[in-house]
């Protein structure tokens, strides 16, 4: 996944922000914060993860399907992506 390496700094920055959001969620639970605030933090964590997944999937589609060397390679990458998305969406 050369696109992951090319966007490494950008992806790692997003991962670090997600770590911060998860830490805030953990602290909110530990300190007994109001249920609404805890749920809001959890929703923001989920949104951040979904955004990261969306970006990585988009880059994967562009590099391995749209710009594939041939139709067979594109098809194989598409099938791999379908399998990954099924597990992600469970």
C-alpha cells in the first residue's frame, strides 16, 4: 500500500488525534462525567475513525483499482476491499 506510505505523516497525525479523543473519552468515563458528554465524546471517536477509514479506502481504490495495471489486478483489489469492508461494517 504505497499510498499509505506516501500519506504516512497525514495518516499518523489523524491517528494521534484519535488517540487524544479516546483519551478524553476514557477520562470522561473515569471521572464520572455526564452521560451526554460521554456519548458525545464516543460519537466523535467513531466519526474520526470512520473518516480515517474513508480516506484510506479512497486512496486504496484510486491506487489499486482505478490505476491498476490490468483488469485482473483491479478485480483482485476490489474483492480484497469488499472483504475488508464487510469486517469493518459488522
